[in-house]
C-alpha cells in the first residue's frame, strides 16, 4: 500500500488503484487478487480455506466476548481492540490439538491464553493498578470474584493527569462460543477520591451459572473521573480507562 500525500485526499477507485482512509491516514493500493470462486474450489488453496475458516471463527468468538463485556468496554477500549482480540483468539484456536486444521475452535483450544489481554492500549491495567488483588473463579458455585485489600489510591493507582476520583469495575462472564450466548454480571465500587486516604477492602462478586461447562472469564478495570464544581465527569471521555482479562477458566 502507498500513503497519499498532498492537499486533496482521494476515496474510491480510479483504474486499478483504490484510494481509502484508515486510522493510519489516507492510503492507496493496486487492485488485484485471485478470483474468489477459485479460492473456494481449487485444491491448491486448501490451506487458504482452512485459515479463512479459523479466522472467521476467531472473529465470531471475539465478538461474543466483546458483547458479554460491552457495559465495561463502552468506556475502556482502544480503536484497534477488535483486531487485537481477533488475533488473540486465533492463537487460542491454533492451540487446539484435538480438531483437524480448519476445524480448530476456542472450546478445544487454550482460552487461558487470553489472560492478561488488555482492552485499552492507551491505558493498560498492568501499568495503572498496582494494588494487589486476588482473582477467583469457582466453577462449582459460579462465583467469579475480585478481592482487593485496603490501599492508598494516590500510591497504588497511576492515574492520568486531571484525575480526582476513580472507580474499580469488574465483570464475570460465562461464554457459549458455539451457541453464541453468554451470562455476564458486572460490579463497581462507588466513585472514590484519588488521594492519600486508604480505601476499605474491596470485594466484588459476579455470579454466573453454577457447575457451568462453558469457559469463564474475569475482567478487571479502573474508570477515572474529574470533579468540576461538584459534578463528576469521565476523564477524557474514558480514553485512558484500563480493562483487562485477569483470570480465565477454560475446559
């Protein structure tokens, strides 16, 4: 691909050149490629079809996980999160050692590979929240929990400039990737001052179905606020709110 320069930016197709806009700017590329019908039937493209099938499966898996966590992601996701999550799901699928290539899936893969996935590159949980926490997934009871001992916010939370307050958020999700359904529960603290006053112990329980046979996920995040004239406003529209998967229980 080539980058467009100059005052006038083009969009559309002229001859064999397609002009388009992305997050990286205005780009151009030459039309081309192999006929779609040949890719679908030619034995030479068997690997391509297999890769395409698994890529599509990864995309669907990422979408259902995002939907399950939508309430938290509304204020805690970067512009490339969807593509990053799809790539992470591909790695999960490729870890499936049971199914044949092209039919590998999340259920038979290693969902635990998603632990540590950051939904917001602009504000990572790993570089924002330093207070020790205990993540718990009890498959028998269905309890998905976070426990955080008392801590001093100004010392244990690296907040963006302008922050006056914060909130700890979490979610527990049970995902049926094949049926494309989910059970999800969210928790949040009250809005707390970001200062040198110690918090109380924080315990959040996000119950799902007891004795579930589905993959279970626990997400933890922080929302930042700025107080102006007695009113709380999301800091910079939530651009730097961190959210990450801190525990996963596959099958």
